[in-house]
């Protein structure tokens, strides 16, 4: 029997995704969780045929959870379903080990197509992602500065832009204040920015 796990912190999104999946796979067992910690717990303790997860969830980020899943269940297919535009996160997510990336604006039949393709052992790569990955190889020197950031640096930068203090970020990501401050310093250096206001402006300008 097909087993699917859906992870998203918005109940209405989980319900919508699960309904689409039930309509297409009526015999499937479909479970849902609302945060990354529960996602990791269920992926480690139970067997699934595919996991569909958001990137932005309370506590540990979906990208961080993806990396942990790759360590504990390297063969488990993961489809990332996110509100973030493909041009900002798709390549980063695929490189982190996801089998596919879909924007939440995608049509229901595209979600079904992605799931079916992944269940056959293939990755779901949209034409946009394929083109972007090709351009990434040939134009690596022309990437925007934030592409040089690590996943954690990017995450910290976005949280700073959202107005969260270093202490709050440390608590949310289960890191020390010193570690978060180090990530902030790296962001400022790599992007050649001076302060948090400049970080916020950069994030908004680049639609991150």
C-alpha cells in the first residue's frame, strides 16, 4: 500500500494537498505533520514511499530537515512544495537531495504528475529548473551574491530581515547566540553589507 507523508505548518495547505492525493490515490495511507521535528521523527520511525514537505516551518527549517532525512533515509524520495519562487530555491533544494521542487501556485495535476514521476524512481525537474541548472553551470561567475551563501547563512539572513533578534534566531534554530552572530557576520561579509537594515533591503530587493 502506498504511504505518503505531508509536512506543512498551515492546516489548510495540508488538507488541500492530502485531498488532491486522496482523489488520485484512494487506496494510499496519507499522514500529515505541522513541523520539522515531527517530520523527522516519523521519517525515522516509519516507512514511507514519498514525503512532501514545505521549506518554511516552525523550528528546524524544511531544508535542514531534508538534509537530516538524507542522512537517515538516503533512498526516501522527498518532494519540496513551497511558496518560494523556483528561481530562488529550486536548485538549492535539488542539490540538497530533494527529488523535486514545486511552487504552491502549481496546478493540482502538476502535483500529481510530480508525485507519480518520483514514485517511479525519477526526479521531477521542471523546464525552468532544468534551464536554470544549465545556466548555473555555464554562468557560475555571474550568480547573484546570495548564491554564495550556505543554506544556514541564507536562513539566518531571511530571519534577520524578518526582524527577528539574534537571540530569537538562536532559539528557533537550536543554535548558540555566538553561532548565529557568526553566520550574520559571514552574510555581511559575503554580500558586502553594513548592518541589519542593509540585509533587510537586500532580501526585499531580491525577493528572498
